[in-house]
C-alpha cells in the first residue's frame, strides 16, 4: 500500500517571494526568521531559510495546542465551556485577571491559566503524552508548569509542522473528541474562498534574541496545510512583525 505523505519525506522548495520578505526583515529590523508551509498533496515544503527551520527553540505559548489536547484527553478540562478559575493577584496582561474557559484562555494566550492546567495534568502524565506526541525534543525536565517557557522543551519549525500534520490527520494519540475540541478552541481568521487559518502565537523571552512564533494550519477546499513561522524578537515592537 502507498505510504501516507509526511513532511519528513517532502521536497523543500525555497520560494523567492518568501526569501525576499525575510531578507527585508533582516535588512530593516536586523531580525532573522523562517517560514515553511506543507502541501501534503504535493508532498512539498514551501518556505525559506531551511537551515533555520531545522533549528530548535522553546515553543512558548504554541505549546498550548498540545497542552489543551492533553487536558481534554485526561479529563482535567471537561469541555471547552468549563470555567477555569483565576488564581488572584496582578498579571502582566490585564485580560488574564478573570475566570474564563479554555477557548477564551487560548484567545488571550493566558499563561497562568495554562500553567494551572499543566499542574492538573501532573508531571508523569505530561511527560508521557509529550513523548507519545513526538513533540520536538520531548524533554520537559522536572517542573511541570514552565518547561515550554524556560526549557528544556525545544522544537523546530519542521517539527512543529510534523506535529500539526499528524494532528490534522488524526495520527496523534488522542481521541476524536479531544481533537475536535482542540479545533473548536483554536484562534482563527477567515480568508478568501472560504479559507480558514487556524493559528497560535508564541513568544519565548528567556533567550537573547527572543523568539516569536506563529504555528497552525490553513484549511482550504477540504485540505489542511500546516505551517510554522519563527523570527527573532529584540524588543516589544518586534512582536507585531510575526
């Protein structure tokens, strides 16, 4: 039988239009970066800066995709509507200072709430699911609520795409219900011709330069096209360049 195409076996095409975008980013803002999109039908990776696309960085808040899946699968979050309590005290983002459900938390990238979800999951279950999902280097260390922010977890653009590809094919160790709930809570934008872009941003700040992420998939004509972008972040204003 014919094997299912996978990003690991795909041909890479360096798109000159993307190369120009990132060359301008380097020239105007002194920021390195890379972008890759996977076309499963053509088994083609389309992007720029392949060397950087293979380099691992902390996933930061893009890990919320897997964190939410594990939460649904283990039952520590029962549904997209379950209200998760705000722990009190000031937060760096004012929108985080309230109770909210996981969909709302995903939309505002509520770090402390997802840290609480990770503590509910617990270290051993978290380690097991991260390994089974073959997520980046699959290393979570001994602290359950910050390994995606401070390390040791690290992942590359190409590994993010592999993860999203397996997610979209239901080839991850999660039930159809968990996968459907995840799709329901993902931030999204609509484009032309009934195109929908599902995405999660992230910002890793413990290294210099920091790293900004956008990870997700484009849904068009019944097909999903996984993609990932990362770029250097030297100052707060750079974040919007994602």
